[in-house]
C-alpha cells in the first residue's frame, strides 16, 4: 500500500513537472516603433529552433500614451517586461524604481563601450545602468550644396562656427529679382513650441558653453553663455536679416518645406528628414553636419528611446537575453537601417543600407555629441522655456529679464 502511495506521489510530481516544463513564458515588450516587430519575430524563431518555451510579444504604444499607460500598468502591477520609452521620461521612472538595475549584465556586453555616453547617462543613476539607447533622433544642420556653389561657398564645407554661419547666411540671402523682397534665405530659426527650442536651440547654448543644469542638477540657464546664444538668434533675425521674419513662429513643417523647395540654404533638422528629402527633393544635393558652435563643443539634442527591463518583470534573466539578442549586429542593422533609422551603435554604420545614403553616415560623428537635459520633471520645463524664449525673440521682453524669470520658474519646478 505504501509503495502505491509513493508511486502515485512520484507520478503526480512528474505530471506537475512536465506541465511546468511545457508552460510557455511570454515576454511582453512595449515600444512605439513598429520595426521592433522584426526583433520579436527573429527572437521567437530562435527560441523555437532551440526548442525553448519562450516567446516575446510586442505591444505598440502611441507616443501620447507612453507615460499614462505605463503609470497605470505600474499601479496595477501588470507592467511590461521590457519597455522602450521616450528618453526624457526615463530619469523620473528610474527615480521611482520602475526599472531594474542591469549594470552587471551591461558590463558583460561586447558593445558596451560604444554606446553614446550622453544618452546612456539618461538611463543611469548613481553609477548604475537601468536602460540603454535604442532608437535615436539627433538634431543637426542640413545644407543645400547647389545653393552653396551658386553663392560662391565651398559646397563640401558647411559652417562650423557661429561666425561662419553668419557669413554663409549673408551670401545665401538673395533678392533674386531685385524687387526689394528676399526670395532666398540663408537660414531659418525654429519656433512652434518649447520642444523645438529644446531640440534645436539648446545645442546653440551647449555649443557656447552654457547649459540648463550643472552636474549636480542645479539650474544654471541664466548665464552669459545662454544669453549670447539667444542674442545670436535675435541678431540673425533683426540685425542681419538673414532668416525669414516669421520663422521664429514656424512649425517644423514650414521650415522643412522652405528647405525642400530651395528657399533656404541651411536647415535645422535631423535624421528623420533624410528619408522625406529623398522623396520630396530627389534632385537636391544636400549634406549633414553638426550644428555650428561658438566657445563650447559641438552638440546635438539626443532624442528617441531607451530600452530597459521593468522592476515588475518576472523573468529578468530571459529579458536580459532578449536585450542581448536585440543589440546583436545583424539584428540591429536589419531592424533600423532599412528604413534609415539611426543605429545606437556607431560600429554598425558601415552597412549596405547606409552605403546607399551617405548622409546617414554623417550621424556617426554627431552621435558622439548627443546629450539630453536630465530632469525628473522634464515635461514641466516646457512652459517656461517656450514662453520666455519666444517672448525675447518676439521683442516682447529683454533677454536679461526673460532669462532671469525663466531661471526662477525652472528652479521652482525642480525644487518642489
């Protein structure tokens, strides 16, 4: 009788073990990038070939839902295992413990030393790594080489400094039919909201040695370095008259249309403009360069997403395996490069897709200059930045007053 009981116990245990062994483990991945589906399919194919009961599933999260949906999921205890989230949101979510420390795993990765340090900083806290640069957007300057030739400028040497930017803009600003109205402009400013100022005006501030925060998180916006950068934009508009008067309130689409139609010689854009320009202006010979600097270093606003493992992930080792797979050479190239999306790994820029579009390779250099303002209250900075920068550029407020008030409001926000 006892033998029968023992046998039955063993049999039940074997059934339970078999059921456990055959249970499928699903890794839920959130991202706004449809191309990540390529990673999912390749990963699942690999798991199937290896006979492993592990699969990944992608849920596409629209940009405007990224934060509220994640907050709701965290509160409900059903967050995804892996999340590719907007880079500017990561400092806050790391601060509340929403992501796992992946430092130990990261230090074992063969690609770890090539990821852009400025963007990696956004996924770090207290010298620990919580997320890696994944999909990337970079601010840059594009220039029309044919217009440079016509103006007597070297088409292969875009402006690198503020002075060179001004000189080139002067030569490119032309009243072609001599009717007293400018037909072609050298440059155009950006407007349309604080997001545009962050993405394209901040690199001018950084390029003059200024910054929004110091290394301790103190607000240092109100400085002579920032003032000079704002004054440069003001002077280009009102004193030198080399940018369209209305451009300070143009949206990105209006500026892009001016450049695509050959109305401005230099354009503040980014990698996301390459594909559209190839379609909209197929005959344009254009180049990509870092945004001109003054007393500081070249810089670029680093946007896009970081990818990390959430603190609610039930299978962190499998999630780390997924990340290792996603960052493999061929997987990264085939995920991003066919659609001319930027790769986070500079060593992969020599690929068959970028070879056909040499402008993409110029972003290898710009990637080294990428940085992003780091704040757990990033979104709240938009109101003062947008209001006071525009107030000065529209001559509604002196630059000193605008910067002083902007600084005070940002200090209130970050110290609350």
